[in-house]
C-alpha cells in the first residue's frame, strides 16, 4: 500500500508557467546572434520553439551550431535575466494549497533561473529551491531527488515528482522508483502513454493519497 504523499518535487519551466510567454523577449539577443552568425542547420523558427522547451546545450549539436556559436551562445545565456513579472499557470493556486512540502528542482543557467523565480514571487511556497547549472556541476536531477529524500527522511512512496519533460525529471523519477506525473498543460505529449498525464493541477489530488 502506498504511503500518503508528504512531498512534491516540481520542475519550473512549463510546469509552473508557460516558458513561451517570456521566450521571445528573454531570448531575443540569442536569436539575433544565431541569425547573424548563420552557422547552424535547420529552421530558425523551430530553434526558437525548442528553446522554450529544452536546454541550449542539447539544441546546439542537434541544430549543427558551430563550436564558436555554441560558446558565444552559452556566454550570452550566462548573463541573461528576466526582469518583468511572470504570470504563473492559473491552476498554480490549486497546487500551492496542497498540504505537502514542496521542492523546486530546475536545470539551467543560474542567473536566468534565479530571475524567473524572483519574478514569479514563489520562493515562500517552497521548502527548498535547487538550480542545477550543468556548466558548474555534474549533478543531475536524480542526485538532487536522492539528496532531498535522504535529508528529510522521506520514504520513496511518500514523494511525487511533477514535470513536463519525459526525458528529464520523469525518467529520473522512474529510475529511482518514485511516483511521477507528467504535467502537460501545453499538450506537448498528447500521445505519451508511459506516464500518468494531467493538464490541470485539479487532477492531481488522487495521486497524493
């Protein structure tokens, strides 16, 4: 029998807010750099769409960025911050009111992710906020999940992982034997069958029992 959930571990981008809502403005300098450089393959509009969903370090080789363009892109992204209010998904209030401890685990450029957290005003809602910047650490989300469980004395079946990426936090949760729910507000994964899928946090309650 499963234990009642005591902790929820959440991703940030496309899990608490739509990344596309700030993407054009946030990444404008990067898009300009890529377009002017020209050392990439594929379609720029596709690159722009993918930038709001996946890490730059994964996109760069996929779209044939030159080494120089990749390095310039990373240097630019290291400095980028977002300094306007960010609107959360409207069902965030439902999530916020669930009586579990909440942990935020996100991967990306530290300054950028910190600025998003600040502009959302969500810091008080979380027990801990972890930003994994792959440039400065080899840690993965899986490492952070294990650390949270160990330090807080949770049993694996007392923890629920929620995110939008089947290949990141969902896969890491499954590897550790943790329950996971795919939050697919943007309908990116309509055909996905291997994870429980929800599109509104009102649907989450049965998974917390």
